[in-house]
């Protein structure tokens, strides 16, 4: 499974605007990361994905955006993927 996680993270890092990728388990334990990932975000990523699922259903994608950047959070097969993107120019 770790090679699959690494390959998904690597594929995400190749997308335009992506500066970092974080994969955590449902408890917020870091499984893999690449690029620029803010410190101490693993627990928040897992919690926000759980709240998104509670609000809109199991296929929820949570988007957090500010002038400093954007994060997309999605849960799949017991893991949460967070994609961190640079701010829009």
C-alpha cells in the first residue's frame, strides 16, 4: 500500500500549481508527504475530512482557500489525501 500512496502523491505533485501533498490515516497519522506541507497539519486534515463527510456525504472534497494558498482534502479507502496549492496569481 505504501508504494501506491507514494505513486498517488507523486502524480499529484506533477499537477500545475501543486506545492505539497500529504496523506494521513483516519486518525491523522502521517503516511506520506511530498513537497511543501505545513507543519502540524496531519490531525487537522483528518478532522476536516471527517467533518466534510458528515456534512455532505462520503464523497466529500473539502476546499480551504486563503490569499496564502489552497488545500483540497479528500478521503478514500481509509486514508485522507491533502493537496496544497499555490495561491492564484
